[in-house]
């Protein structure tokens, strides 16, 4: 260990920044909303001070004196023109103040780490000033791992620490309490933003009012398949899940983000083959949550866009269990973006409609007159098997047979394939190209632009 990342309490302390411009501003910004008293000596410059710093700092347009420095906890010196960095550093060190000379680690008493700030939780990444870019990249990775409200949980723990110590005299009892409180229902409530609910749950735990373990079901969107398109919250929920109930459109790359010891239950369906009926899926969610488990029901795309998320939410709520929904990037948006197809365009499409190529048996059909409106884009999910019907119904409703069509199979994955044609030849296109994987079907003028970029020689079919 070549450097030691010590934590310095800031309450009631003074931090001084000297200098101006792009080297000084980030240092001042670090402490702007902290409990420290921030003094910023900008020198004789009369340039503007960023408003997000000025409202928290005392700004002095001069150099600091020995009296100004006395009692400071930290001094940052940005060696811009007119700043006597070496003289200020010597003066500060005689007063026992640690000095950081920006961009000069060898001349500094300490280096500024890359920081992940979650209020009550602060993570620092230090390279001894040797590789700040690498530290920033590591910080970005940690930012994705830590929930945004983890600091709220730490604040609660700090507020209740004295109470817990008064109630539980033995160290081992206190440790066991904090393990339960910070990993159980109180944690879930805090991360959801319910601080008062989390506090009540901690106090119930402290009073021994545990009752039966209460589980929770998370309906989570996995996006189109590429793990990089998973939301940060979805990735965290996967890491924390005890049970993962997934469909066939959730890629292995996404599932591999989960814990190794998490129970995986495959309830995937294919056309005409439903090995796990929808009613049984609801029973699985309720059964596992009643064991006190964190259950993640993860679906391709978004659970509320042709994902039966609403039906499953109703089942869980009817059982008296907690359920939360975490949206995902729906396939229409992701696949269109991957193929470079704008779903709306001021010249070609003033609206976009998502439709299912498959309707519930005995249920109402889609309004194909609305789906065939001009100057609009229609995106069909599960439309490959229904391609002949879609072609017929849209043309009968008035959509021109020459309307461009794009088929994106296995969108965003390494196996993605894009096929372009026209509405009048849609059924033949699907059969000729052997489209078999999960496919998004885009009908509208904007598909022509993507086709021209992907395969210019096929433009004649749009003439």
C-alpha cells in the first residue's frame, strides 16, 4: 500500500482553495455543499465565479495571508498565473496545514482521490497522483454499483447509533442488529426513498418486533438483450436477488450479472409452446416472495410494454405482497436506435405507435385504420408469424404497399440482422429471409433512410 486514503471529518473545519480557472474550480466544487467552511482566494482576477460554488463559498479576490490560513484543515493551491504556490505552501506547512498543489503530486502533502459521493457514504479511489484518469474510470464503475440512496441508509444508521447502543449493550448483539437492519426491509425502504418507513422498520427490528419475513417482487425490464443497455437499478436488483424468474428473451449476459447462489427459474415461452402457464408464473412469484425472498421477475424489454407486467403486478398485490417495477429499454426503441431508424421525424413521421402482432384469443383486434395513418411509424412486436395478416390489413386500411419496412432480428445482440423491404412484399420478405428470432417490425417512411445506409443498391425498391 503506497498511499493511505484517510478520512478527514469536515464538520466545523475550514478548507481553503487558492487560484482561479479550470484548475481551481473543481477543488472548490468538491467542498461547496459539504459541512466545511469554504474559503476561495481567487487572486486579483475579476472573472466570474461559478454560481454553484459562489452560493456556498466565501470569495476573496486576493491572496491569503498567514492569518487567513491559520486553523485551516486543508489547503489547495492551483498554480495559475500570479499565484505564489511555493511561498504559500511553505507558510501553510509551518502552520501544520496539509497542502495539495494541483497537478503537482510530488510537491504535495496529499493527493485528491477520485470520489464517489453518496452523502453518508463516500468512496475514494487513489493512485498516488500517478494515474488520475484510471482513478476516474474506476470511480465510474463504482458509481454503477452503489445505489443512489445508499447515503440515506448510512444517515439513518448514524442517527440511530446512540439509541442502538443504549438498547443493546453487547457488541455482538449490536453487530447482529445492524446486519439485519442494513440488509433487510429497512434497507429496501431506504433505497426506495422512504426514509420514515425505513426508520420505523429499524425501530421495530430493535424492539424485537420481527414477525414473519416479508419478501418483495421486483418486475424488472432487461432491455433488448445487450447487458450494457441494462439500467443501473436493474443491474443492482439482479445482484441482490435471491430468486430470478426470467423469460427466454433475457440474455445470458444479463443473467450472469446475478449472484451465483441465486435461484434461477426459467419460465420462457415460445410461439405455441408455453411450458409454464401465466397463472403458474404468478403462483411462483407469490410462493417465493412469501418465503421472505427478494424475487426479481426479469423480462426482455420493458415489463409494461407487451410484457404482461400489469397482470403479474395484480397477482402479487392481490396476495398482499410488495411489488415494485423497474422499467427497461423497450425493444422498439433499442432496435430502432441500433439500426439507425428514427421512429419520429419532422419530415416523415409525426407519431409512433407500438402494436402487437398477436392478440389474445377471443379478444379485440387492433385498430388497423389507426395503425395505417400516413406520416406515422408503426412498430409491431411479435409480428413475424402474423406478417401476411399485417400486410393485408394495413394495405386494406389505406397504407401504401410501397411503404418502407424494416425487420430487426435479435436487435442489439451480436447476431443482429437487419432486413429491408416494402409493406406490399412483407410476407414474402419474412419467408425469403427465414426470419425466426425475436424481431421488431417497423413500418414507415423512416425505414427507407436506414435501408439506404445499410444497402444502397436496394433503394430502387423504395422508388
